[in-house]
C-alpha cells in the first residue's frame, strides 16, 4: 500500500482519535517517523479536530467518517450507560487527611503548651534568683549592722531631734581609735525628693563643722546603717537636710539631729 492509499484508508483518523489497538498505534507511529507525508497528515488531522466547531473537519471524507462511526458502534437512540466508580477510596483519603490535620493540630497545641510551661518555669526561676539575691543582700546588711552594734570599741552617740523635726533621732557608732563612723539613721524620715541628709563632725570650741558624708540611697538598706568618712577628734555629730549633692556648710534651719560624744 502506497502512502496515499494508506492515508485514504482512515487509519490515521482512528490513530488520532485513539481508537486503534496498542500494536496498531505503534505501527502508525513507526510509519510516521519514517514517512514525513504521513507525519504531516497526522498533524493536519489533529489541527482539524482542534478547529472543529459545528461540523466535522473537511479533511474527513464521508467514507472515513463512516468507518470511524462503525468503529465506535454508534447507533441512534442508544445511550451508553457509564457505571460510576466507587468513591470509597476518595472517602478514605479525606478521612486520612482529616485525621492528619487533627494530629497536627494536637501536636501544635501540645507544643504551644510546652513552650508556655517552659517560659513560666524560666520566669519563676528568674524570680527565685532575684529573691535569693535580695535575701543575700539583706543578710549581708544585717550582718554588717550587727558587727557595728556589737563592736565594744565603738562609742554610741545618741543624736536627738531638733526644732525642725523634734520626733527625729539617730545614732552614731564612733570608734575613737580608728576614727571610723557609722550612722544609724532609722529614726529619720525619708528625705523629700531633691534633698539628702548630710552628716557633720563637730569641734565645739570654736564650733567647727566638717562634712563627713551624705546618706544617699536612703531606702536601699532597711537597717539604714551608713558608713561615712572618718572623723578624728570629733566632739559632736549633727545631721542636716541639704539639697541633693550636699552643702559646704550646714543649713542650721534644717538641723534634724544633734548629739555630743
């Protein structure tokens, strides 16, 4: 069979429509690779099918269409009943997907809960550490205060309240050998903002005040025991309320406490 007879046989249309057997398809494909005219005809048929609108492609002869029609075994009024495929596998797939999503959601919730618990534990740990540090600081302050109070070498000087604050009082622990001075300011009210207590060592004749320190960070130590500068030969001690940073000489109108050694 020559090329034109082969084309006219209608086998190429059946090939394009996918109505040939596997062996016939392989044979047509083999011929198409070896014969360009046959290959071009297959391409032409495919284009005609794409452009098909309300009528069949002009490339299809009535004889060829009859052959295709016979091959399809089409009859007027006959309806080919298609049996629906079972959807059980689709349902199983959906069910598996839902279970998988539920599993992911559960794991995500558990992970969030675990992360929250870890954060809470870290916060509690931080609070405990802060409390421990605070406790250690307070213990050290108490130890220092007891050391000062129990030192028999210290002379206790009581400072009584003065006109500006009659209810105020303080104590000075004065070591005459080392000239060390410790001030117990528990009887003084908290200073106003922008003010600070200033401690003075006094020589009485003539009256000579010497600043020996400021009681800064007044509320940091619950015991309110402060270490100030040494005061060699002090005969009295006084505490005044001064502007922040202190003053060069005491403001006598703000003399809170005074006591003689």
